[in-house]
C-alpha cells in the first residue's frame, strides 16, 4: 500500500461509483470500494485485495483492463474513456472510467481507477437537449476531458480547447467506432494556425465570415454578453459540401478558456431547405416541421394585422383556450388564456405573450420560447410555446408552436431528484451515518464567507477524540473497534442534539455548535466531564474534547486550531486520570 494508504482507502470509500487501487508493477489490487467488489462478484473489498485481473475476470476482460492500465501508466495525465459493459447482474450500463498514474513518497507507482455509471445521463442527453448533463465537479488537478464534458451538451465531429489569453490550443476528434475523444494536435496560436485551418476547410463564401467571427476580439466581445454563440457554415468535405454548426462556449470554471465544437447539421439544414422549397404547395407541412418536439398545436399569425388561424390535433384548442381563427391573435390570447393556463402561471404568461415582448425576443434571439402549464381534468400539463418569423411568398408570418413537454419535465425532475440523493449520500460517513469531512469543509466555507461579511452569529467549534480506539482494534479486532466508535458517536449525538456532527476519519469528530446547544454549552461540558469520570472508573467509553467559542477569528481554521489544542490537553488529562485510577486499584488490591 502507499505510504498514505489509510487516506487512499478513505478516499476510495467516499467516492460515488466504483474505485480501486492497483500496483503498477504486479497488477495486484491493493484496495477497492464495495461497489467495485460487487462488480467483481466478490462479497467484500478484502476478497478483491491480492488478486489480479486474470484471477477475477474472464480472459478477454482481463486483457482489456491490463491494456487500459498500461495506457494510463504511460500518460502524464489521467486516461478517461467511456464504454458499455454489463453490471454484476448482466444489465448493460454506460461507464465513464478514469485511470491515472500515482506515485507515493517512497517512489512506488500505482494505478488508481474511478468508474462512474453515466447510463441515465447519456439517455437523458439523447432524449432532449433541454436536460443538461450533470458531471462531477472538476478536481483540483484539472482533468481536461471532465471539464469539456461539463461545458458541452451534444455530439461533435471536431473540438478545440483554446486559451483566450495565450492563444494555445488542443484539437480533439471523436473516433467513429468507439466514440472516444482523441487528441489530434497541439498548437501555440489558435488565432493564426488553428483558425486558418478551419477557414481553409470552409467554403469560399463563408471564409471571411469565419475569420471575422472567430478573431480574439470578436469572441471576447460575444462571450461578454452570453455564455455561448453559434455559427453555421459550409465545410468542404469530399465531393459534397457539409453544413456544420460551430458552437463557441466559455468554460464554466475557467474564464480564460473556451471550447469550440463542430457538429454535423447537414441533414437538418438540407431538410429545412427542402421544406422551404415545398412551402408554396402546402404551407402547413413546412410550418409543422419548423418546430421540434411533440407539437400538438400551431398558429399562423400575420404580424401587422394580428389575423390568425390554427392547425391542431383533436385537443389543440385546449392549450390556449381560444378560438381556432380570429382577427387579433394577441388580444384573443390575453382575453381567453385564463380558461386554460394554470393560475400560478397566468400573470407571467400574460406578460410574456404580448406583441411587443414576442417580437422583441424574436429580434434579439431569433426565437421566442415560453413554458407554462395548462389545467386538464387529469391535472396540470407542461407546455412550451415557441414562435419564429418566416418569410413566405405573400409576406412575413409568425409561427407559434405549442409543444407537450410533460414527459420531459417528469424525466428531468426524476433525474434531479436522483442527483440530489447521490450528492447527499456523498456527504455521509458510511460507518457512523453522521456527516463526513467533505460535508464539514463545505460548511466551513459557508461560515468563512459569513465571517468575512460580518454576519456570522454566535457559535462554537468542538473537536472530539475517542480514547483507546487503537488498543481495541489491536486486541479485539476492527469489528469491535467499529462498534466502539459507533457507540461513541451515538453518545456525542445525544449530547449535542441541535448541532451537526462530522466524522473526520479514524477516531476524531467535529461539531459546529449552534442554537440551544450553544446556550447550554457550559451545562453540556459539565455533564460530559462527569460522564468521562464515570467511564474512566468503570472502563466505559471515554471521549476527549476541546471547545472554542467564536470571538474575533478571521476564519474557522483559527478556531479549529484552538479547539484541537484543547482536545489534546483533555486527552492527556483523561489518560493521566485513568492511570491514577488504575494505580489506586492496584494499591487497594495489594493491601
């Protein structure tokens, strides 16, 4: 095991998904969490430790794992890839796997692996682009592929990661067979060599537009107003030009970096052009296909006069509660919407669906979008209304499409619920079921922010340590030690009922004391001292503690240091008292 193996095991156990640690020299598993043990069809992580891939998996799978390990160990950065594999029950799942090389202070090299089930995220991405993928927050070492995945929400045929300040860039391509993102080249100045290559691949009519739109100043100016922007152009690829959509996005966690992704939209653009050509034969056909999603009702509106007519399914007229034809669309919407729109959404709906608001939004964004609920007998139904301008042979028209998005909303809500559950479980200590160190660090950051803003109310910080846990582990075994630790945690929680308890790992706990516990702090300390005295006399659970009240400290860390020093002082005194009791008992036995 690495020299800091204890912390490696704690890290592996606290990471969602599957995780493991292997020796780079022998390929032997040194540690893993329960999720990986389940995948390996072993009852416990200890049953995996000491084995190699060939001893756990079938020959093909073992060769595959060893190949990935070698690739990761040869790289100077994490090796990240996606793959479809069956779980322990044989059910297909989509995994995001990260393998990275790690060396401890003694120079021993290891392979650390993290596997996360992203099956649900992938499925939701494919169903609708409105449901954004949720990826793990980027680690301190800046894993490039994770950051890119968190910024982009869609498939691409070419991708550039560009540093706006220095101009340096990396180009990636997606392999057709595996779908794996592969680095193609690196360059020192995107705005010369990289941009020139993109422009040369574009059709002659689009080159000047690309060179202007992708200059450093143009990108900086555009991204100062919004997170991303799009450019669509023709790319010369083979015998037939290809329509490409270029999306330029600012990295979510790095203001100096941008992602430029190229997506194949040839089929969509050519289909739209075909629809436009057939518009004179049947306008309804082009209008229906101008909007995507589950379109159930469509209105065609003359912008100047307001005259309108409807194309709908059998239930389409329920979505706005207005007649199928009329002379003033916007007046009819305002007059009739209360018959269909949910009361909680009515005010917002009326403010959005005015002539001025709709035309301004279309002028600014090219598309008007508004989501609301309608009232049906079976309950509320989520609906999205979209509007766009089209130029027809006899003038401009406004096309309003009403889309049923109820299933999408339900899937999004379920996904967010599961994500919240996963995030909550990542903050809980698996043994004691109180909050863990990661949760404490997040709360510490919140307290520090309030301290800096001079709005932190009174609180105290307690550091506690369970005495003699190592002795119990050595003499009675770790199972007895775990039971001893859980009982001690129960005692701590019983004393401090109104304050959150955090386990730091090992035998140490922390408490941010607030509210009623803070008001009764002196009383609680006296009760704790009496209980420790009885425990020393009877051989019970002794808990050393140190408590520091917040005064004029600039951060929680200063308070932590003071409380930690007091805890070690308490620990020494309690051990001295225990020796005194034992010596007294021996003297009495000798007499």
